[in-house]
């Protein structure tokens, strides 16, 4: 993101500047950038957050190695994209600890559809994450139905977390 200061000087914001900017830290929107560094914001609903928390909890229960990451930033050719959740192996974490955003995608990147998301947007993010090395891309729709993808196309279930369910059940719905 490029800002023109009152004196006419130019200030360029990178992902670290965006993350550290106190004005942007507490907004109720998900922040990403486009390929020119412009900030993109999209609101997330409470249901989105519930599905995100449930997915993270399920992965933590089912996969005893690696780490689950919420709001995982990945530098892509189209800017910084932020997966709602991701799973990374211990080896991935060792290679990438301290990097922000990650220059390679974790093994699993997960998106939860929001009212503002389009199918085309999810297709683009899927391709961007695969281009950065993710092994699987998951989508959770607004009813909790899960779709799983490898770079070769849709798969029936995750091959990394084999017991992950095809539908997220939220008990209070």
C-alpha cells in the first residue's frame, strides 16, 4: 500500500507495517492485500468465527503433530492472502518460524465462506495457495459442508487428516 504524506513524500506499507499499524489492529474485518499492495477488507460474521473455531478444534483433536494456525497470511503473486485456518507440519514451522507473511503456504489452507465471498474468489485463492505449495485446500460453506481439494482436483476427504468430517456440526444451530 502506498500512502502520499501531506508533504508530498511517499510511504509504502508492507505486510509487517499493516500488521503493526495500531489503527488496523482492532477492526472487525479480515485484511488482505491485492497484487498492488492495496488493503482489502471483508467483514466476517459470528457464524464464520464459530465454524473457524470448530475446525481448529477438530484439527487439534485429530492431528497430534504439527500446528493449527488461525488467520494464516501467505504471500502470493496476487498479494497477501489470509487463510481462515491452516495446518502446518513441524518441519514447515521450523522452516518458516518468524516469517510474516509466509512465503510458502502451509500443507493445508482452509477458507470459510462468508456472505461477501464468491466462488471465483475461492477458486483464485485455491490456485494461489497451490502455487505456493499447499498440499490441500478446504472450503467450509455456510451450512458447514466441507469440500477438499488437491492440486489435481476435488477429493472425497483429506488425505492428511483422514478422519476430518465432511460436515461441521455446530450443536447450538
